[in-house]
C-alpha cells in the first residue's frame, strides 16, 4: 500500500512540474531586435520601469529597418579611435527620449541598465558629456564672433547634412500614413527658457511676459497627432510668416498623391501672405480669420440672412465672399455661430469708473445673442460650408 501511495505522489509531482514548465514556456515571448533575439517573460511581482516595453518597440525597429537606416545615414565623421560609436550615440539619445528625460545630466540614470543597450545592438551607454559633444558636432552652433569664414562654411555644410539626414528619417517613419487623405495642422507654441541658450529672446510670451523663450513651429497630421516636423526658432519668430517657408518646403517635397487634403491653421495663418503662398503651390487650406472691421461688416450682413445651415454640435454656418484691404482678390468665407448657453446678458465695463454694466439683450436687438467666428477655406476647396466648419472644428 505504501508503494502505491509513493508512486502516486511521484506521478503528481512530475505532472505539476511539467505544467509549470509549460506555463513558463507559454509566458515567454521571443522578439527579434537590432541586438539579436531576446526572450521576454512577464513578472507580475516585479517593479515597472519606463523601458519595460522596449523589446517590443525594438522589434518594430528591427522589422521596419528604421533604426538601422537611421544609424547608417548619420553624418557623424569622428576620426579618433577613442570616439564613441555612432550606434552608441544615437542609441543613448533614443533611450533617453524613451525614458522621458529632458536634460543631458539625466543620461547618467541609464548607465546602470545592462539590458537596454544590448537590445538596440549598442556597445554601451555613453556619458552625458559625450552625448552633448556628439549632438553639438551634428548640429554646430553658428560662429558669429570668433569663427573664421572657413569654420562658418564648414558648420553650415554639417548642419545641412544633419538636417537632410533627419528629414529623410522622419519622412520614412510617416510615409505610409500619407497614403490616405489627411489634414496638415500647423501651429506655433512658446517654450520658456531658463539660463543662457542660443536663440533665447524676449518675444510673445503669454504665460510669463519678459521671460526669454523659443518658438516651436509644429506641423503634424490632424486627429492622430503624428508630428511631421518641428522647427525651433528664436522667441521673436512667433508669427506665421516664420512658419511659412518650412511649411511650403514640407508640402512641395511630397508626391502629389501624398499631399494633404488641406492645411488647417488658426487666425495667425489667415492673412494675405500665407494664403497667396498656399495658392501658388495649389494647396487647399482652411484658416480662421481675425474679427477686423471688414470681417465684422460681413458678419452683420450674413446675420440678417435666413440661409444658415446646421453644422452640428450646436453650430450654424453660412457662406459668403470677402475681400479685405491688401488682399489680391475676393475669397470664400464661412461664418460660424453658436447660441450662448448662459443667461442672455452681456457685461460691459466703463473706462471711467471701471464699474461693470449689464445690457440685457433681446432677440430683436442689434447685438447678436451668439458669438460668431469666421473661417476662410480655399477658393478651390469645394466643401460645403457645413463640412468645412466640421473639418476645422472637429477634424472630420
């Protein structure tokens, strides 16, 4: 009897061991990365890290070949045998970005990780000073005071090579997304700066007036928010005219079937200079207009008409023609309005005693009970006003 119990116990242990090995094998996943094939196993009791999903992202880089082509095309021409390898420089840069780091000094926090460099096929994670010097070599600062003509020319050539390299890499990463109709959004944002940095100037800064800043001119695919390009300029270059040259080059380098269905922007882009350039390259656009005196007169004329159309989300739209002073011709304009949800009262402040004054508005009053806004679509854009407004406000 004892032998039978012993045999049953041994059999149960063997089955349990086999099941555990099967579960362990099933939990492991094999991924191909630039550094070779790795086996990934989830540990529910372990601590979470920012680079925990790196093997799967590295598999995407390996299958697509993006990381390899990015490294091979890098215009870094170090000649010293002690200089870091290109893959180590770009790999450290990539890992720092994926880890959410914003300063060079934070790179030191990655140097204890022995797995992440191997996944990307790196030899090691370089120091923050090596990364700083490498990026300064790729994008050298202009020598205005002490540099000779030869040095300035060499820096300009190196900067042009680096720009072309990054443009090509960014283009490869978003090329497949341009096969379907898409909208190009253009916008500018202000980045506050502390300390001494190149291009830090006091310009338009609504958050902290008087603080030096950079201006980020951003171009991305609408709705999915996939960034096409970001151009960093000085704090005083916040107007749309500073975005225009890069925007035109970005559109013109695309094939005809990859161009955006339209370019969408706020009121900063709704001016003669930007619209003329969009019309020159035959690019549809949809911009907002500032409510200048001429625009307000158009709104007053359209307000009395009864052909307002329901644009959805509580908005009404009507179409008209407008030619402002300085414009090369009349352009199509869509006026948008929405009824105020609060009480029908408008607050006004007197300049003499700063005492708020309330004016109750009647439906028959000349003051409209809804705040209007105006959008100017391209003359060649044959969208009806309802669809044009929906595209501008809601992205479809």
